[in-house]
C-alpha cells in the first residue's frame, strides 16, 4: 500500500514532468493531479475496508465457534446430570422397596398362620 505522502509526491512529480515536456497545460496537470489523488484515496479506503471486513469475519467466526463449543458442553453436562439423577433415583427406589418389603415381611411374620412358611 502506497502511503498518502508517497502518492501525493508521485502525482506532483508526474504533473511537473508533464508540464516541463510540454505534454500538458497547468490546468490539465492540476486536473490529472486531482484525479490521481482521488484514485489513490479510493484504493487506500478500499484496502482499509477489506482489512476491517476480514478482521470482523474472523471475530464473528471465533464467536460462533465459541458458542458452539459452549452449547455442546452445556448439553453434555445436562445429559450427565440427568444420568446421575436417574441412577440416584433408581437406587432410592430400590432402597425404599427393600424397606417396604422388610416392613411387610415383619408384619406378615407376626401372623400365626404364616409363621411357618
């Protein structure tokens, strides 16, 4: 990318050179200088915009990737929590069933006609 000072210097040199050689009048040289400066300014602005856009796209991509990883992690953690909860629930049900059976057996064992069985 040509710096602004270099672009102005080059355009001014071309203007002077053209006038010395008699190829253009002062008016033509000034118009050519203005046109050259505008063209260089547009090129510079376009390059700046391209770099900015590339940076923004990279940041957006990084954000989307981070969100995907975070969402996947959350889903995985929720699945693990549900599995742990189900395992805890299952062991609680079995413990409660054992207590209920024990209580029932104790009650039934007290009945004289079932005592021998």
